[in-house]
C-alpha cells in the first residue's frame, strides 16, 4: 500500500480535529475534536510501524506499543476532561468555553460579568451553584 | 524502498488501497460532520463512525490487535463517556445555535492552511514509499503481545498506575463539588450567589401563594356549603399560608436560613434536583391524595354523596391537611420550592428550557396541596385524584348506605 494514503488521511483527520478544537464552543465538542486528533496520530503511528517493521531490520514495534499507550492515555484524558467539564458546569452552569474568561487578559473591570448580566445565564448559574 | 518503488506503479492502486481510500473517505466525511454539526448528540454519533472507520483502516494495515482495542476503547467507552457528558451538562437535544464559536472563520483558515501544508509535505515526502502488506501480519496479536511484554513492560506497568491516578482523579473531581454543596461555608462565591438568589424569588412566591390560597378557598367554601366541613377548608388553606410564611422565614433571614435557601435554589436549578424535589411529594402520596381531595375533590364528593362530613374530614384533614402540611412546613426547602414554582414558575421554567414542565408541575402540585397552586394543582389533581377518591369513596358509600 502506498504510504501516502494513511499519511494523508491522518493529516486530514488531524486538521479536522484542529478545526473542531478552534471552532467549537461546547467543551465536550472540543474534547471530541481532541479525540479525532489523537486518532489521526494513532493512524500515523500504526502506518509507519507497519512500514518500518518490513523495511527496518530491528524494530521494537514501538509504533504499535505507543498507539496502545496513546489509546490508554486518551481514555484517561477523556475521563478527567469530562470530570473537569462537569465540575465547571456545576460551578458555572455552562460548558461554554467562550464564557469561561476568568483568566483572560485585558478584561475590562467595569464590564459586567457576562454570567451575571444576562438573566438567563444568571438563573442557569444559580441553578448550578446552589 | 527503491525496490518497492520499482515494483509498484504510482497510479495503479491495488485492491487494499482502494478499500483504504473508500473507508478513508467515509472516515474523513464523518469527522467533518462531527466537527461541523450543530446537533451535539449527532456529533458524538458521527464520531462513532469516524472511529470505527479508523478501526477498519487499522485492520487494512494488518494491525488487528490495535483495531479491536480501538473498537473496544473508543467506540465502546469513550463515546459513551462523551454521551454521558453531554447529558450531564444538559446539552440541548436538538440543534443548538451556539455550538460554534465566533472565531469559526479563523479556525477554518488555520485548519485549511495546516491541512494544505501537511498534505503537500506528506504526499511529497512519501510519494515513492510503499508498505509491504504481504507476508505475516506486522501487527498481529502475537507480534504485538510479544513486543509489548518483552520491550515495553515498564511503560505498560506505569500506564496502569496512570490509569489508576486518572480514576482517582476523576472521582475526586466529581466528589469535591458535592462536599462543597453539603457544607454551606465551603465556597464563598457559591454561598453569596445562593444568598442573592432566593430572596429575589420568594417575594413573588408569597404573592402567588396567597392569591392561590384564596382561590383555593372558593371551592372549599363550595364544599362547606354543601356539607359543613368548615374546618376542612380552613385547614386546607392554612397550610398554604404556613408554607408561604415559612418561605418568608427561610429567605428573609439570609443569615440563618442558608441551608434552606441553598436547597431551595438548587432544585429549581437542575433537573435532577427537581426530580428529587418531586420525590418527597411522591413519598407522601398518601398525604397528598388525602390532602388534595380535601381541598377540591373529596370534600365535594363527600358533600354530594352523603352528609357524613365527619368521616371525610377525618380522612382528609386529620391525616393530610395537618400532617402533610406540617411536615412540608417543617421542610422549608419544600415550601420554598412550592411557593416559587407557583410564583414565577412557568416563565422560569421556560428559561430553564428542559426543566420538564411536567416534573416541576408535579413538584408544585405535590406541595400545592398545602393550599396554593391553583390551576396546575387542579389540573394534575384531577388526574391523580381521579383514582384516589374513587377508592376512598367506595368504602364510604358502603359505610353510609
């Protein structure tokens, strides 16, 4: 098989995930996009491992071993990430990462807190905090 | 490499390549839909397609063990976790207008530029490189297991520790907030918010509780006219005012009544708490079924059916109006909840979106028996009293006739 096929597919998937990470607002959708990126990397690892296991004399199958590790770490990451998202949702009433600007620079102190200014979100927030 | 380049034509795809290309197209399309769809649950389901397609690609690359691990871990658990997350953050089921952020265009530019650069470089770099897929599979389970447990044992074991740490971390993260909720002094911000919130609401709560209590008076007096359960109506309305009063107490003193405030604010907040708010009412169903008929249905029936107001009163009030009302008055959270839904209820729930009118109504009704909620109480009271009174009625008739 042409090595360019999996490599190109992997690059496309990675960029799809990149777009998702940058463009999505919901934190869980961002996590999904991160999963896509990790899978793109996995595909690359597997493809190159299969290629190298034939061409190189001695490989430790490091590509496949690292793929397994990546999958395990991705599972741990998604668990922790969802726990964090749920904690944020419980505290703030939203999983919208555009609204979590507490550490943003250049924030106008006079500007009302977007969470408290909008009545709908304020109610939501009260729900989550209370 | 040069050898394989010599044996392969550049544009003569083999069957495996065609299969890889087709599955790759499906995978890429599913990934695109995943990151562009506005329906959050659909995004998770399209992610299943993308990850499954990748599993097929692994199989085509003869990495069977990784393919099945992919199916197990990603399709099996990660997507389910994501769906759980979507549900727990109460993501909208339908189209959500704000799934994409404002910097969508910039993200598109960045992604397209990165894709163009990567594809160009990768295609150019591996133009003459072929993977030899013939012969024994490079990624069979035997090969993977041997290499994993010969060369990668230490990282493998370290990974188990990492998974354990992630497990503990996830549990701690999701437990901590609960501990904070239980201790009102836990978080200053949360507390101040909880204090700020309830006093704003009970005011309308009182307003609604009182008029509805008055409204409840009317049918009660009808009942009183036909028979004479005067105390009946009196008592069935009083608890409502008790409830209103206890919300006053619960909220007017911000210093002392904090737990009540918090627990009163919470249920209106998330759907789960709503359900648990409705549940106490469901526990006291005997009370409710007795109390509500006392308010509208049963007293009338008792009045119509026979003049024996005494027993109906005892059945209805003695147990219900007193017991239930007292109990729910003793539970200030319940009263606050009852008063508030009756008050600004419907509008808030509209803002709430998914707070399930039915459930909140139920919560309102359950405590509505204390004397307020007017229409909604009547509405669902008709439903539920429809069976209770009839069961109650029969022995009564039998006793009278």
